[in-house]
C-alpha cells in the first residue's frame, strides 16, 4: 500500500459510489490466525451472487468533525460506527489525510442475517472510499484492505468462483483473494432461502473467536481444509456438479459441527434451516441436481443446475417457515457506478 497509489492534486470533495455483491462460501472461512490484521486461519472458496448487492457512496468533507453514516437506510449502532470508522482510518492513513467522510450504504437484502452483508458492504466501502480519498489501488491491494473490514469481503471484489488464500507471513500480504473462474464459466442457479430476517445472535467474528478458544475440534478443522480446497478446485475445473456438491455439503456441515462444539455451543440454524437441508437431500435422491450450503446464519442456499431449478424451487416452497426465496445466478466483482471505471488489474 504505497503512497504512489495517491492521485496527486486530487479533489477530495467528489463522491464515489461502488456496488458489490455478497458471496457464499463453498469452502468456508472460519477462524483467524491474527485478529488485528484479520488474517484467516484457513483458505476458502466462494461464489459471488448477481442479484443481491450493496451500494455504497463515500464523500470526504473537511467540514465534518466525525464520520457520518447511514447504513441499510438506518442510523447505525455504536458497534457498526466503530467498525466503519476504523476501516476509514486505514484509508485515511494510506491517503495521508485526516478528513472525515459521509457514507451512505444500502442493501437489497436483509443485513447481518447470515447473507454476507459484511462481504458486499466492505468490498463496496473499500472501493468507494479509496477512490473518494484519491487512491487508486490494484485489486490485490483492495483485497488486502477489504479483508481488514471483513475476511469474506476480499472475495466479493471478484465475480464468479473466488478463492481466498491463507498466506504464511505475519504481514498478511499473501492473504488475498483471487478469481478461479469468472461468472460466465459455469451457469448455475442459486436459490437463497430466507428463513429469518432477524439480526443473528452472535457475529461471525465473535463466533470464530469463541470456537478457536473453546472447541476441541478446532485444530482438526484447520488442518483438514487444504484437502477440501484441492478437491474443490479440481471438481470446479471439471465442472463436476455432483462432486462440488458433495465437498460443499461436507465442508458446510463440518464447519457447523465445529461451531456447535464451541462452549457454549453456537447454533445459527432454526427448524426451517434443518427442514430445508433434509428436503434438498430428498429432492436430490429423486434425481434433481441440487446441493445446499449454510453460512453463519439460518438461511439456506440451494445451488442447482438451471434445468432443474424450477422443480427444486417448487419442492422447497412446500416447507413451512420460508419467508422469501431469491433466485440468482453468479455475478461480477465490485465496480464503480457511473464512472465507467474498471478496477485496476491485479499487481503482478
Ligand atoms: C460463515 O467474513 O463475516 O460466512 O472476517 O470476522 O468479518 P470477519 O468474518 P466474516 O465470516 C464469514 C464466515 C462464513 C464463511 C465464509 O463466508 O467463508
């Protein structure tokens, strides 16, 4: 993050707006090896979702005496303000400024309910705030910055199939996201099955820390992930839907078993979550191509081959307790609105 990224004599009073899409993990990130730099203990693989998004505008204003923000159409609570301000402090340090900012962010899906709103939120904030501060970062640099806001946010800078690498150095410069395949590589349908719009009881961040500190299974989780990553990369390279589904469900249930085994155990699911998982397995045994995954919340995502998606959706609608179904495909990485400005290519 060198100062030569600064666009000199830049007018800081311009507003920049960025759009980013959430992602769902096929191989989960759960656990940190460093909390300050937010370095993951494990690598992860995700898909970026086209039809859900966060849109964030940032403008620095030397009249402000603190950062002002509206998040998801509401005034944020103290912990959200702290998280966004600390993130903007990183941007200010890089841009060598002390100016505060206006931040307006909206999402078209329930925030903080296990639908990766922090992923799209910090990816959009990283892009909009750096450009508003006169910085032009490469995608690697943006991914390192977004990771400080939320580990999964680094992945939302890219579209399609994305891997977050676990680096081995203390400075985190190798803990970056890379695209494995773009959003056109393999057309899949994703049904996002919303079972609750409540804020989850414990954040991923607190859940990860509790799990690392108390679960007897934590080291087995960490040491088993490289194999899952290898298997998933191979299955994706072959577009082998059955194997992708098998590894994905295995990794998902392994993560939730780990989370259940914290002390006190954390249960992100509700009864509809479990009913949906069972229904997806039943539909599959009846010949439909579908598998599930669940992140840190009660929502279930059904990933399907497009020619089976309507029948799968009809089957899942019969489960009581579903609030809403959002059907989507794979989508692009983060981009700036109205500026027709592509992100810089990754640093070589
Ligand atoms: C279960 O990225 O929200 O969704 O880095 O602490 O902000 P922080 O965690 P976050 O964790 C996501 C956890 C997950 C799995 C995943 O997305 O890989």
